[in-house]
C-alpha cells in the first residue's frame, strides 16, 4: 500500500493523538502539526475518500483498518529510528527530525534489516 508522505504524517499524528485517550478532531491535528485548519480539512477529506479515516457526526476522527496499519508502520519506524540514532550519539532533535524523513522513504527490507540489527 503506497501513500504520500503527507498522508502518512497525518495518519501517524492521528494515531499518536488517539493514544493520549481523547477523541481526535481536526483542530487537534492542526495544533499538533502547526498547520492551518483549512489545510487539515482538505487532508482529512482526502484521507476519508481514500478510506483511511472515518469521522462521526461530532467531527471526531478515527483511523480505519488501512489507516491504522499505515499509522502504526510509520510510528514504529519513527520510534525505532529515532532511538537508534540517539544511541549512536546523534542529538535528540536531529535524530527525531532525521527519523521523520527516513521513515517515509526507507524500504521494508532495509527497515527490517536495521530492526533486526537493533533488536539482535
């Protein structure tokens, strides 16, 4: 399943926000990512059309099965790569920023190899 980097970022953000226990709304995503509300609204429309999210009558956003798979994949990559870079001596801010870029372009094969090395 191939998605654009921006869609992956939105889905990962929804996943992270939902883990905090509160219902997720577009305004929460806009605040978290520091994006404009209209930009988030367009993105949510596209994610809904792609079948990655659902919204209820109150405007709360949930991930569908496909959205959850993408979000969890990105989140796992982000955490593992950030932690690995930090363990190699990269400062936290740089490691997190680099991991955020790497997580979208790394192949499944390369990520699995890195994960296997790290987890031994």
